[in-house]
C-alpha cells in the first residue's frame, strides 16, 4: 500500500533525515520513535495523555488525537502508511482513513493553520533529534 495523496504546506523531513532503514530492528525502532514523537506532539496540543494516543483504548476524543498523530507521522515525517500502522499498532487502512479525516478538515482555515504549525514543530523536532543521534 503506497502513500495516499495528501497536500501539505510544510516540507517533510524526507529530504533532511537519512533514508529510513528498509527492514529489521533499526527500522522498527526508528518508526516507533517517530510515531512516539507524533503522538507526544498531538497529545500535548490537545491535553491528552500520549500513552492513550498510542494505546488501544479510548473514546472519540482519543481517536481524534490518534488520527492527528498518525497524520503528522505520515505527512510531516514522511512515514509510509505501513510504517505508521506499525508504529501505532493499527492496520494501514485505519491510518489511511485517519489521514483522510484530518486532511478533509484542512479546508477550514483555522484547522489548516493549526496543522501547519504542528507540521513545522514536528519537522524541526525530528531533525533536532536526528542531529543529536548522529552529532
């Protein structure tokens, strides 16, 4: 399953970060770390616990925050739907649906500005963390 077509005003970190390891423990660890970064940011932005965002339980409010986190991981961090699904322990179709829901809301100017701001934050943070790892 490939990436779904989603437009974004923020640049992704694909060109900045080293290529994602194809397979193995390094790939899984990096995926989990980037998904955790997205979950932490979405949770902080909405005053929800990050562990709930990554977990299996939760009502609609947690599901909406989880969708936002999955969107940020896919669009801003450039992870494939499969990698985001792996990081959130979900099926790729669930991730695709979540990303589509967030993208549809981007037609609202206030929501679009908020998402663009979060994309900027997560992009800078991912680059900073990668620099710390390899610096």
